[in-house]
C-alpha cells in the first residue's frame, strides 16, 4: 500500500492566474482544437454518449454549432446505425442514398416514411437504381385521399429536372431557382440515381458557417461502442453508415479487455478514428494510446450523476486526472488528444480543463436539459425539467439488459432489478432551451478565458497556464456573495 503525497485537485480547488494579454477583442481568439489527430472542432466540446443526452437531434445541433455529439450505445446496432444516418443526411450538399419508396405504396405509407426519417420528399425507384418518380410532402398534403398510390401523385421522370454528380452548389441553386423547385435528383451518365439535392440543404452552409463537417460536406458524428466481442459487429456497421469517430466506452477503460478491444479495432479498421476511455491516470492514458487509440477520454467519477467514487472508493479528482493523463500521452512520439469527460458545470470549468491539458471536453448533464436531448420536458413543482440518468444507474442498467437481449422495449424481471449495483443516479435538470444557446455561453466564456490567459488559442493557453490552489474562502469569494439573487 502507498499514499500519493500530492493532493488530487478538481476544478473548484483552483483558479487560473491572469496574465498580461495582447488580446484586444474576444473575437481575436481561436477556440478550435483537435478531437483526434485528424478531426478538428471549431468548438472543443462533445455531448456525452448518454441516453438522456445524445441521439441524432443533439448530434445534429452540436455539429451545426461547430462541436460534435457522440451517440450513446444503449440501443440495438440497427437503431444506432439509423441515428448515424440521420445525422449524415441532415446536411450536406448532395444526399447520397436518398430515402426511396415503391410506386405501389400508399400515400399514407409515404407520409409515415417521411415522418419517420424527418424528410420532405422521397425518390421512387421500385428498388432499382433508376428514378421512376419523386414524391414530396406537398404532393401528399394536396392529395384528396391518403389511400391513393404513390404512382397516382408522383412527379414523373419526364417532368423531373435532374442534374449530373459534378454539379456545383451555385449551379444547383440557379437551377432550383429557375424552375422554382425544392428537390433535384442527381443522376449519373448511365441514368442511375446517385443522390438528391434539396433547397434546404443548399441554404445551410450560410446558416452554419462553423459546422463540423466531413469531406463530403456532411455533419460529423461520433458513436459509442462497448468492449464485448459482438461490439466489433457494431463498430463495422457504424463505420459503414459514416460514423466519423468510434468511442470505446467503458467505466474502467484501463482494463485489459478494453486495451485488447482497442488493439483489435486498430487492426481491423486501420484508418478509423478511435477514442478510448475512461481512464484517470498517466498509465491508463498511455496504455490505451499505445494500443492504438487516437484520443483518450478521461474521467473516473467526476460526472454530476456518477456515484462510482462512492460505490467503489476509486477515482481521481478531475483536474489532476486530466494533467496526469496529458503527461502520460506526452511520453509518446505522436499527438494523442485528451478529452476531459465529466464534471463541467460552467465555462470556467471548461477553460480550466483545457488549460490543464485537455484538447476537448465532454458534457452530459449540462446538455440533458436541452430541447435536443432525448425525452420530453415535464413540469415538477411548477418548473419545467428534463430527466438525466447515469449510464450505470439502476434504470439505465435495466434498459441495457433489454438491448443486450435485442429487444426494442425493456421487459425486465425482478431478478434483473435485484442484480444491479448502480454506479450512477437518475435526476432532473432544469429545461434549458436549445443547446446552441448553452454553447454560445460556454464559447463566450472560453473566449474571455483565453483573453485573461494572454492566449490567442488553446495551445497558448496550455503553454502559459498557471493554476493557483484556493481555500474554501476563495471558493466562496468566487461565487456571487453577500447579495440577494434576483
Ligand atoms: P457530466 O458531469 O457532464 O458528466 O454530467 C458526464 C459523464 O459522466 C459519466 N457517466 C457516469 N459515470 N456513473 C458514472 O460513474 C454513471 O452512471 C455515469 N453515466 C455517465 C460519463 O463519462 C459521462 O460522459
């Protein structure tokens, strides 16, 4: 047995010491950072892979704002693949593999398919690569009867304006405007349908100039996977669907089976971007990086809904965990970014996490109250709230068993309930509106923080950062005090 001499510190234990600063305007600083050595985010924030935080709607909003979402893994492979596809289709100039329907389907079926995938139109292909027609929400709305067939109302090929795959966005915009159209099928020389351009998608780059996008102009998205052997199948399906990052996610990432999984993934998918975690030590971060991880997720027990430290007695206060992990990967000959996961309550915590050596942060509860997080808000004691739950909480663990049995709905037994030893809690958080508003506040705080640190970017912040430990009186002084809050 040994006791480490240095204290374990977390965000509230320290402040950053202000420095002489060349920054005149908060707009002069650069908040971008590496998520992995190949993916850079304008906003260095991830939404957590928790089932009350990130599904497609959150991932879309995060990527549009220049950040990124990581889809949770507590659903079947098919469900998670569908979530990736929704994000990938949400934007992008040409939608590949647009949703298709058979001409013999009813309008009711077409409407339901559009609603399910949240799209305004379908191509009619009868299962071939040939375009037989096009049907839009408007066609259905104006039709007298939903029992009519798609073929009765669809636009026919001779009336459809189509374009070649090498069309430029400007040219597509001109054609859409000239013909007063909303959708342009993309057809190759051989007459095969290869994609669809929509007026809405063309407008989006102007609306979201900092969006996190892949080389095809589609929003980027991460997806979590576990470490059991069937998860290789999940990984393959997610990558095939276009997931940009795989996040190997287990509570104790410094476990030999996790290291083995990372090695296996690296060997099977040499070019995939792989994040692994969670760890909280120098050795943990280094071992996962040596196994082939491109970035390391750090945090054992700092999360707002975590009880791991209470249940197991293990954990490292988050600021020390970030510093130690960053030091661990610095010993390697290649850059391996650190993701600080959990415990972020304010923009000040974000700045401290980055200054301590993280390249990005992952946030759960702070985003769980957002409109884009799964689940509807409820009213409790006159307040609008949303539910958040730890992924190792009782409810989440039971739900997971159902997924393992590949059921869509949980059908838990008393035995299931009795066997769970939770390491997380279920709670409510205030409803917080749209995530872009929270991101705006977080990024505003980060910009201001960079200016206090005399840093033009996150790298300079890290190079110059000087932390000072504070006392409980210092913590009290840091918060509003001796006034009555309005
Ligand atoms: P915040 O503080 O942002 O933290 O809500 C989110 C992170 O917490 C982790 N997490 C858990 N940790 N038991 C734990 O010990 C749990 O049930 C649990 N659920 C989530 C996870 O790393 C997440 O990103």
